[in-house]
C-alpha cells in the first residue's frame, strides 16, 4: 500500500513539493567510481576497464559540495548522507565531513546538529573509520549482501575479500560508531539463501540488518521482477527463524519498515521499494558527483547546479534553483512502476546518485 504525505511534519517556512512533501534527506555522491562491480548496480560487463568515468575536473570539490549542502539545509534538509559510487575511494573524505559538520552553525537548524551519515561497501573502511569519526561523522551503513565468500564474490563482482568488509565493520565499532546498519540487497536465486547467516551475524554483533528488495534502478542491470524477493517473503523467512514484531518508524519519511525480535535481541528493517512503494513519504534529494540535483532515484534528468558554482559561486541563484526544483517536484516513480516498462524508461544510474 502506498504511504501518504499526511504523516510528514512540515516546518514553518520550509518549502514542500507539489505533493506536500518537505525536503529532509540529502544524498551527496562524491564519486561515480567504485572498486566493486555489483551486478545490480554496475555490472562488470558494462563497466569494464575502458568505461569512461567522470574526469576529476568535473567532480564537485568538497567546498562546492558543502556549499550545495548548506543551501539544502536552509531549505529543510536535516540528514546528509555521503555516498557514491564508493565514497571511500575519494581521497581525504574526512575533509568533507569536517566541512559538512561546520554547517551545524546554519541558522535554519536552530542549534540542532545535522545527522551526517555514510553508505559504503566497507572494503576500505578499516583504515578510515577512526578519522571519519574524529571528523564528525555520526552514522555508518555498510552494504553486505552475503557471508559465504563465493556468494559475496558473485554479488560484489569483485576479487576483494569479504574479510576486508568484516574488518571494516569491526574498525567502525572500534572507532566508536554505534547503531551500525548493514544493507543487504536480496536477489532471488542468487543470495536469498544468505538471509539466515546475515540475520545471525547481525544479531550476534548487535547491528541492524536492513533487507532491500532488488530495484530496477538505472538501465544496465537487466532487472527482472522474478528476481525480486518481496519484503513480506523475506520477513516470513526471518520470522520462522526468530519471531519478530513491527515497531514504529524512528522518524517520518524513514524508508525501512522496522521490526524487533521478540526475544529482545535487536531489530531489522525491510525496504520494500518494489512491493510497497513509499513515494508518499519521500523527502529525499540526491546530488550527483558532477553537480546535478535529482529529486527521484529513478529520474532521467537532474538540474545542473554546477552552473551556479563555477566560475564563481552565486549562492543566491543556487538557492533559488534548488527551491524551484523542490517546489515543482512531482516524482513518484515506484508508485507508478510497471514491470513491463521498468527496463525501457531512461533513468539515472544508481552509482551516479547513491542509494
Ligand atoms: N558503494 C556504496 C555501497 O554500496 O554501499 C554506496 C553507493 S550504493 C549505490 C548505495 C546502496 O544502493 C547500497 O546499499 C546498494 O546495495 C544499493 N543498491 C544499488 N543498486 C541497487 C538495486 N538495484 N536495488 C536495490 N539496492 C541497490
Ligand atoms: Fe559499488 Fe555500491 Fe554500486 Fe556495489 S552498490 S557497485 S559497491 S556503488
Ligand atoms: Fe522517492 Fe522516487 Fe523512490 Fe518514490 S521512486 S520513493 S519518489 S526516490
């Protein structure tokens, strides 16, 4: 069932889109490059050694990203999530965290600090968790689709060992991160057999596992509806192992439906973007690494914000452009999705705009 914007709090003065949805969450993509080739995102057959990723000069600098983020905070954003591509392949990422943390002084926040989060494949996290924490990062989500090394390799399309990701998660705990989330995209017939071991690992380590329906993002993953394991089936499988009961969302606009284990040993989230779309509550905007603002994960086009940054930044024009785009937003792709057309529409690739 589709959710509605009725549940969303609207802050005075904050703009809303044409469906009365405020802007709350921003994903900042810092690179389109990645050291994995997950078949559901960047299949190796398409993104081979000769693939032309963005030239460095096209990427927004950290200062430019922070400027855009600051204007989005003024329009209502309260969570900034750093993503990619693989965000940790961009050098000195902790410097961006420091610049984003400085936005806490933005008067729109009224003294309430921003929630700054990171989504990563975890493979480079071991050496970076401590500096990121010191820079002011609040939360980490690590994508982890399998614990069986062969299935992990098949899902990640990479020779990088699973052990590196597990060490990265361990380093995040060591650095003081709490409430770590583990994201697993489930593909029927590929890694659905991993659900029990992912559940056991997350419960044992005290992390929140979030199971994500395989989505028809981008145009290259050859998505098929029969590879989607619907969230209610995932839930039934988990419930049979460890009974769960639903709990309330931790905040409005949360994408995951939350459940807690009846035995008190933690919680899980299910992200049912295909079987139970949540466009009615969607408060997210995405900034691509080359400076385009997308108001839907499935949008074909984003507006060019870099033109308001170069050669000289014009914050006023930038804010007007961002506000105009948000107030004219009408996106609700997942509610309108049609399995027959899903692979034919033009759409931005997920590695360009993050999850
Ligand atoms: N590289 C980082 C990572 O994998 O965590 C950040 C970027 S990645 C695009 C962000 C999230 O999108 C990951 O959790 C990934 O599993 C998810 N994702 C990518 N393609 C997807 C798809 N087709 N369906 C569902 N989730 C997908
Ligand atoms: Fe890379 Fe993340 Fe996409 Fe996998 S999901 S290919 S790790 S960007
Ligand atoms: Fe938001 Fe677009 Fe996803 Fe709907 S399809 S929840 S509007 S990103």
